């Protein structure tokens, strides 16, 4: 049994017309076609709803949507499973999610990663090979896309619930893959908290953990008989960004037979507004170099993340307190409720996301601690 797992797929304005073609797959390079077709199972993350005439939710950041007709190109990739637990699947509310699910059902494409509400058990997707049963468990961090107590959405990070479900899934299969849509965009190493969570996934039964969402290739870690990949990069997601972070990624291949489980990594890169197999050896070399940097090196992980947090603290503080200059004057002239009212809906959404999303909250907390340490040297 050979499984290929790819990263984030979003039909965008630059290639939407291509995705509407039933022969979309044939527009990709021949080498990619051969590798993709060599797999028994093909899996990727669908990071946008599909539909028309939909209304976006209130949220900060990009709101992604592809027209219903792009399902033709998605189907041409012949996916056996698409992952829906990501931070954009509810960008156009429940209506957008339902539209997506209806299209996937119509085109006979299996999906996983959504639940009816937070009390609902996330159903692990199982693949039955000749001699082994493989499970795929999909979840994401808490942003604007997750299920609530009374509404459907992406399967959220809820550690106790997740660990229990992962353990139950592993008890029902021979090999378990956890795909976690989480971590900080454009950061190539695990944060201390991301490493803790992913290691716990392994401790509770995962054999392979893949984190997506970072839009760049990260590194990997061998831990307690499991493999953790911190950052896979995009699959087909063209948005005009052409730096090395965005334009390169990995296909992860998993070969499982009765005796061996083998994981391999195939580099791909953007070509115009699509992708191709990359012959640039530096992509894998850098991936393995970063892997060596984090091996048994908690100090390196902490130091790099501290540095990263210092670089981003100003952005967070600007979002959370951008009217600081006027605060004292406003509080004297008006009551405190007036000051609260000066924060627009967009400001509140930005702050809410920083507090709710695990990756943003960890980065803010770390950055504040680094700033506090720095002030000791300024006084």
C-alpha cells in the first residue's frame, strides 16, 4: 500500500479556469503525474469551501472561496480522501461547508476532519490494505473554522478529547497518521508547545504526525517510535507569493506492507500558477539540515522561537493597542465604555484570533516574556 499525502490545495483566481477543466490533471508535468498515479491512495488538504453566492463570516485575515465548478479539476486529481480540518473551511459559514460536502459527495470524493459539534466524536478515516489497516485522524487549531457546542465545523484542537480519540483509533488499526493543521505561518521549526502537542499525539498512538498550515517546509523529528513532520508546505495554492517559503513543498509518501513502514519525501515547486516535481537537491538538504538542528536540542528550539517571537511582538501589540496614544486623554474626557467603542469589529476580530488560536497566543506570550527580559537591560 502506497499513500501520498500532499499539503494545502486552493483554486485561486490565477488558476481557477484551469481547475474548471476535467483534464486539469493533464496540465501538470509528466513526472508529477507518474508519481501521483503510482500511489494507491492520494490525500490532500482542501483549504477552502466550494460554492457560489455565499456570504463570508466575520473574521480577520483572508477569506478563501473557490467556485463550485473547480470540483472538476479537484476530481481529476483522483483523490481518495480530502482533509477539511483547517482554518478556512468555514470562511463562508455553514452554508459554504455544506456546499463543499455536497459537491464532494456528488463527485464521490471521501473527506474527513469535520464534526457536527464539539460533543461529537471525530470519525477517523480507515484504509484497509492487504494485511494492514491504516487510520487518518485530522484536526486543526482553534480559529474561526472550528465546530462549536451547537454547530458543525472543523475538528478542533481539544487535547483531552483528541488524545482519547487518537488512542481509540490506534486500538482499531495497525498504523495511524495524524494530520494537524496548526503552527505558525512561515516558521520552519516547531514551537515548544507545538512540539509538546505533536509528541503527545505520538505517545497516545500516532505513528506519523504531519503539521500543515505553515506554508513552508519545516523539519522532522523521530520521537518514541514515531515520526513528526513540522511543516509540509503547500500543494497547489497560487496567491502571487514567489519566495522560497511559499513556492516549495513536500509530497509525503508512505509505503506500508506486512513488514515495513517507509516514509519518503518528494520536493515539488511552483511553476507559474501550478506545480512540478523539483530537481533542486537543496530543498531536501535544507530540510534534513533543519532536522539535525532540532535533534535532541530543546535549547535550540526555545532560542529560535524566542527570536521569532521578538520579531513579531510589535505586530501583535500594534493590533491589540493601536490607540494607546489617545487612551489617557479619552479616559479623562469620556467614560471607559467610550474607549471600548473606539475598537471596530475588525480590531475585535484580530484580538479574538490572537487569544483563541494556540499558535498566535503562544507567540504573543513568548514575545511578551522576551520583552520583559529585555527591559531589565534598559533600566
